[in-house]
C-alpha cells in the first residue's frame, strides 16, 4: 500500500490543528514532549500509545526517562510526514486531553 | 540515601561480567541495544523492564523504534555509574537470556 507524503500546504494546515506538535527533521517528522507526575504515569501513557500504535500498525520513535516522554512521528514508507502521522498525533493528544 | 559511584576498578570488574553492555557518556553510563521480532515483542520486553525499574525505584533512559530498544543506565544521584546500574543490567539481561 502506497502512503502519500503530505504536500507542504497540507502539512501547514494539519500542523495548525496540532498546536502541541512541532516539525522536526527538516519537515519529515513531528514531535511532542510530555511530562507526567512520575514513571508509573509516564509508562501507563506509553502503554496506551503502544496499543494505538499496534492497532494502526504505525509505530512511534520515542524516548523516555522517568516522567518524561518524547514522541517523534514519521512515515518511513512515505519518506516523510503522511496523514497517518497526523491521525496518530490526534489519537495521542486525546489520551492526555 | 547516598549512592556511591563505582571506582574505576570496580567498573572494570563489573563490566567484564556484563559483556553485552558498553560504557557511554565518558564512563558515566552503560548501554545495550536489543532487537526483537516486532514491536509487540519489543514493547512486551519494555513492560517487563518497567516493572523491574519501578520495583527497584531505578529507571532507565531508553529509546524505542519498532523492534529496537536502546537502554542507557546511569545513577543521577551518584553522578555516574553505581552498583544499582550493574544490578539492573543483570536483571534486564536475565529477561532476554
């Protein structure tokens, strides 16, 4: 299945709807940093994200130390950002809304 | 509770007992990379490590993308490597032995 990279215009439109995410890797990815009360809460969040990732077959690149989680989303098959990243970001945002 | 940093000699001795871990951050940390069949296996491993971490109140710095997990252990309270990192590394090794 081909995954289409977002055009520059689509990217700008979607990013304005995801104010807590920022572009990284020269526009090829988006990232957001999260902070929780402690490791237990951070890992509980990661577990929920992992389930979303597995369900959608779209996996994050992420880093955790204690109560901090940094998530980067990109679509390797598209060589950059795709709608899959945007949809995933919205799902993740909903977990902490 | 004071956590003592390992001496250079202790570090060398312990590292020889942890052949799959390598020194990083100028000797202040150890790290190991793991590879699994897929994300599901990688995250299952991470969940087990998270439980060990929480039980010991000693948490890793770690990165995951799909089937790869990179773990870095250091003891912030000691300003470098301590026996807590060594013990944690052995517990983690036992999960994948």
